[in-house]
C-alpha cells in the first residue's frame, strides 16, 4: 500500500467498553481520497472502530482506549472531540435529519462554527445539496421539513448535512441498511462521486456493496484487523483463511 | 364472537358513564353560573359585602399568582429536567431525584401552604403577599413541570443528539438548539398542564398570599391579592347564602378557564401528532 498518501494512521489502538476488549492492537493507515470499506461479522468491532475515528465512541460512559490515531499527523485521541468531529463527519444507519427545515438542517453545523453571513450560508446549502445529489429534488422546497422527505432523500440530506461543515473525512455507518435498492444505488453512486474530494470510510454488512464501491477493504474479526488490502486483491486472493471464509459466506 | 361483543358493550357503558359524570358535572357547574356572568361581574370590584359587584380583583390576582409561580417553576423546572435527562448519569442519585420528584407531586397542597408560610412569609419576610403565594404555588407546580419536561426530553430520539454531536456541536448546543426545540411543543403542553393543575389550588395561597377582600389591585408583589379559588372558598364558607349567585358565577369563570386551558392542550397535541404524520 502507498505510504505517502495516508490520512489516518492508526497505531496500536485498543478499545474497551468497561472490561470488554472490543478492538485489539489495530495498526493501519487509511488512504486519502479513497473509499475504504469496513466489513466483518456482527460484533467484530467494525462500528466501534468507525466511531472511534471521530470520537463518537466517547459517548459511551465506560469507553476507554489506548494507542494513537493520527489524522494529518496529530493524535485525535488527545484532542477536543468537538474539533475532531469538525474534520471527521459521520452519517448514521438510520437517516436522522433534525425535525427542522431542509435549509435549517444544513446551516445548523456552519452556524455552530461561527458562520453568520446569509449569503455564505445560502452557498453552503446549495453546494452541499448539489454534492449529495439532492439539489434538483428539493431546491424549490428548502423550507420543507427534512422529515417530510423519503428515506433515501433523508439519507442524502444527512450526507449533505455532514458535508456542510466541510470535513476531510466522511464516516458512513451502514448508510443504506434502512433503504430500498433504488435509494441504495443512488447512495452508492454518490459515494463514488464524493470520493474524488473526500476520504470515505464505510461500514457495511453488504459484501456486494463493499466490492462495488470500495478501493480498499478492511476485514475485522473478533476485534482484530485480520486483513486490509486493495478490494480487488482481497476479493480474488485473500491472504488470510478467515477472510476467505467470510467472503465465501462460510460465516457471516 | 358473542363474547367480544358483550365485552365491547360493557366497556362502552362503563366508559360512557364515567365521561358522562365528568362532563355532566362540569357542564352543570359552568351552566349554573353562566347567567351570573356579565361585563360588570368580570370588571368590577365586589361591593356591599360581596353581594353586588364582580370578581375583577380575583381574576387579576389569580393571574398575578400564576405569573409569579410560572416565573419560578418554568426556568427551574425545565433546567432541572434538562439536568436529569441530558447531563446526569444513570445512577442511584438520579433515580432518587426522579422518585423524590414523583413523591413531591403527591404531597397534599395544604402542606405546601404551611411550608410556604414558614419559608416565604416568615423566614424570608415576604409576609402575606403575591410573591409568597406565587412562590408557594410555583413550588407546588415544580414537580409537574419537571416530570412533564423530563418525559418530553427523554422521548427525543438519541439519533438527533448523535447527529448534532457528529457535526462538532458541544453538548450545550445540542441540548439547547436541537433537543429542547424538538421537544418544544411537548414541553409547552407540560407547562400548560402544570398551570391547569395549580390554577384551582386554594390551600397553598390561603395562608401565604390571599386576601379575603381588597379595594384596589396590588401594585407591588409584596401585597396580598384575591384569587378565584380562595374567593370561591370565602364565598362558600364565610358569607351568608345571599352571595350564592356570585359564588356560582365565580365557579363558572374558574372552570371555563380550566376548560379553555385543556382545550388549548388538546389543540397543541393534535398539531404535534399531525406534524409527526406529515
């Protein structure tokens, strides 16, 4: 793997919930402006891994970790989680727009970070909606409640909201598991498009999806990072037997 | 199924009977007093040993008492509920607070009255005044405000909080800009319910702020005031039966206010449900 284009460098990361050892000695580097899919059976730690990358995992009262996660060379585990989350956005499993208008969903983040100029905010609304391929569908209805959109549109609104604060990295936690196939394929196209300007890390249960959209794949099993390589290579010629078994559907 | 049909009829009759009693009672009391209500009744001071005139100072006094009570219990209650739902960890301390709050709402109002008398009138030296009576009422409404607000806040889906935090919002911004606004209409409903509960309370203000009779409305919060429930109490117990029409009229006015308040709650709730469906 290329060494010079790493955005996240993870060193000896161990994660615990109370006495539960969730992530064990994770060491890896995540490539900038690529799509990295995180796969593995339920309970393997992949969602915890994702949530550690923007310190959302801190919200659990018994969370505890050791090791380092370097983002652009700085250890985010030492930083204020609020600052980390500005740089590392997140989209969740269930579409979760705020019960506010589409526009207010999108200016909430920028306003928090001090943007007051109405013109700038309008520009942010437009550009984030265009980036999330939702602009054409909602441009005449920006005052409509975000909750009134369809599930797929809501999820794209959530992606737009995550983009509104101009993050470097976008974490997607099974973003299509609550969506129908058409909405899913739209999100997948979007992920491909967005990877030109953002680093995307996506947790998915859907192996086909991981194969379709990712450049790199990480396979987690029982809290260990078993294999991490180019998706093509892992799909055709996995190095580890466990990866092979998982990809062939021997356990899921 | 014949059994289902019988049960349906039995339950229907029971429900109907209960509703009929409540509606009948309310309707009877309101209608009995309706013919005593006129413009003068609502805008004049009582005259001639309460036989003539109106209940203007009692209406104004009730408004004053409620204003003081709510000025105290809305901020304290909402912030307390925010602490319970957003900030406190789920431990013995928090559970004790929640239980204590529930117990507080079960304490008889006369006990609140005597407590208010000791604390506000005597210890704080407010005397018999709108301030002391209002604060006593406020204390009494506090558990309702807290538990209603707490319930509305914990009903806000966690996904909203996560969405906000993931955008780099602090806990305070998340609470005040996302969580509380999402619970807004439910919190408002809770506050109106609390007002409905205490508007008819007599005992808490009887010793702490109520006057039997005044000739001018209080201008500072350190003066006593009349109020609708204490006026009913006074008319019913102290004066001879020739004040009966005024008594009926006062009851009617108080009940109408309560009915309107709860009607307002109904509208708020209906709007809330419609919003969710949309």
